[in-house]
C-alpha cells in the first residue's frame, strides 16, 4: 500500500469506519474494523488496495434506504491494517491505538474493551453489523 493509499484509507476509516470490540457472554472477544458506505466503486478500491475481501451488500433495515456495502477486517487483520494507517489517522486514532493494544494483549481483555467503548466519542458503534 502506498503512502497516498494509507492516508486516503485513514480518512475513510476516520469518517466511515467502525472500530469495534466486545466480549461475548461466553468470554469470546468479537472484534473488527469495518467500513460501510453506499458508494460501491470506493468500496472496490478499498478492497483492491488492502488486498481484502470483496465488499458485501448490507441488507437495508428499511425498504426506502439506499443499498449499502461493507468490508470487515476481523481481529488481527484489523489490527494490522490500523498499524499501517495509524500515522495518518486523526479522529479515530485513539480508538485505533486501543484496538491494536487489545489485539496484542495476552491476558484478560475486558478492561481494554471498556477503554475502547469509552474512547468512542461519536456513539456510532451501533452502525457496525455485528
């Protein structure tokens, strides 16, 4: 990924991304970095530069909504992506740093999950498809 690609993707994730983690009742950590938007060509470009999965169509909650597309980077893949673009991030940089620490941590993770939730200033975590 070029530096221009990294800066562009950091802007996309700052604006349209969701950095997500939660502990399941079973003790399993569910975590991902996700991008959701209605512009398919942008999503295809994200997929190309990250060598990631193809965008998947999200089922709209209401019939009058536009088609939306999403790409998800699970756990360690999400952390690797965030490490690459971290120098270019601005508004979700603290969330990215916590997510990376969470993926590197080898002990109880509940406190870090709580820290990530507290770092979300926009309250938009419900937009993730998890």
